């Protein structure tokens, strides 16, 4: 009976070690995913800032183009 008990304990210990390794791997994977998500959010924020500035600049260019009166411009050199 002692051999059966010892085998059972060894099997349980091996299973426990395997489960601990899986948990450790999952914790590591979660930490990596968390870091990647934080990086992606920061990049998204930077992209949003760049897009906002570009849209503001585009609006300024459009306003400058629409507000200029073609009659007030000098004629082209070939006239």
C-alpha cells in the first residue's frame, strides 16, 4: 500500500509542478500582453495628436486657398 501511496503522491506532485509552470507561463504572457497594449495605446495617442495637428494645418491651407481673391493676384508672367 505504501508504494501505491508514494506513486500517488509523486503523480500529484508532478501535476502540481506542471500547473505551477503553466501559471508562471501565463503570468509572463499576460505581462507581455499588458506591455504591448500600453505601447499600442501610447502610439494611438501620438497618432491622434499628429492627426489633429495635420487636420488643423489642412484647415488653415483650405481657408487660405478659399479666402484668396483671384482678381487680387498679379497676372501670370506670360501676359
